[in-house]
């Protein structure tokens, strides 16, 4: 069983509240727009991190993290990218590949809008954790946490960490 903390759009912001949830997870996944690598460095001091770079990230982040991160956690295939869209509105860059090679979980960030949707056509769970940074139009900072147990995704929780 693996406890996951999913976050995105930190835009260089990390604080004790975020780190409190990092400590409770087994792994942290970051869906891009990291900002300063100080954010990911602090997370990596505490827990294993899987991340992608986003559209605001500089060359340093792009050297450290990929545009797409595809991996398997326990028995669950996962694909994380920053600008990915959502069911019936996937980004043109990934649209054909996601139809051919659907993961069980597809994660994107970018919109700053928390959204969890099941894609019945592709039989996958789409997750966007919203934004936990303080930059952007969102009003409430959010993250997601859930558990992967073998091939099952369970115990999904929305974490609201206050107004920005």
C-alpha cells in the first residue's frame, strides 16, 4: 500500500502546512509549475518525489524533471504531465497517445482548478490537484491524497490548505 500526496502549481511556494502533508505520505507527485527548485529539494529531503516541469519552469527544472512522467506504482500505470486537459478535452499533444496507451491514472495541473473525473471511454481516472501555491487566480489552495493498494485506487481526499 502506497500513500500518495499529489500537488501542482506551487509557483515557488512551500510552507509548513504543505510539508506536514508531505511527511504523512509515502511518495509525493508534483504535476508541474514548480517554480524554484527549493520546493522540490525540500520535498525530496522528506519523501521520494515524482514530478514534471510546467510551462513556468526554467531550464534547471527542465533538466531535472521530464515533460511527461510515465511509471507504474504497485500495479497502477500512471501518466503525469502539466498541460494535459481532461476527459473529452485532452491536450492535442497527448490526445492520440492516451487513446493508444491509456494509463489507469492520468494527472495534469496547469488549470489551478481541482478536478477528479472518471473517463469512461478510456477507462482511466483523471486527477488535477488544483494549485497549492499562492500565485494564480485560484482562491483556495488545494492538494489531493489517496492510496494505491495493488491495482486499486482508494481513500481519495481533497485537502484544502486555506486561502492564498
